[in-house]
C-alpha cells in the first residue's frame, strides 16, 4: 500500500479534527484553517450528510 501524498490539511478540515498526518513540531492550527470545510462558499448551502455518508469517511 502506498503512502498518501495528497493534500492532508484538506482531509483534516473535512473531518473537523486533527488526523495527525502532519509533523507534530508546529500546532496544526498554524498550518490549516479549521474555520470552514474545504470547498466552502459563503452563500452556498451544503447538503446534509447522511449516516451512510459518515460511515464512508
């Protein structure tokens, strides 16, 4: 299995918590902005995530 080399801050912002994918030297708050999820637009509404959708994550 290969190592995931994509955008790790985006995964952490989607989950809403620290997934410990970055180095623990600096706090994650200084690296990633957790105030909004990835792909968030100010005027758009996000669809409700179903129970099945949360299980897939």
